[in-house]
């Protein structure tokens, strides 16, 4: 008895491709220079206000405490 086993490999590749869940991720580089400039101006204003407040304390408030 010569038993041969035949497999049908034609649809196996298609089934394997259909069963795969592929998640695609797109990475966008943020190059919005106006947003960077606005942030820089905002933090520069914070620093300027902070040093202005310190100047006010040193110049006017501390001499009154003596």
C-alpha cells in the first residue's frame, strides 16, 4: 500500500496574510516654529516678571525693613 498525503498550499499563504493584524503608526515631526517662538516669549515674560518682582523687593521693600 502506497499512501501519499497531498496538501493544498495554495490558500495557506492567503489565510495567513488575512489573519495578521497589522498596526501602522505614522510619526509626524512637529516643526511648527511659530509655536516654539510663542512658548519662548511666554517663558521669557515669566522670567522678566520674576526678576522685576525681585528688583522691587530689593529696591523698595527691604530698605523699609531696616
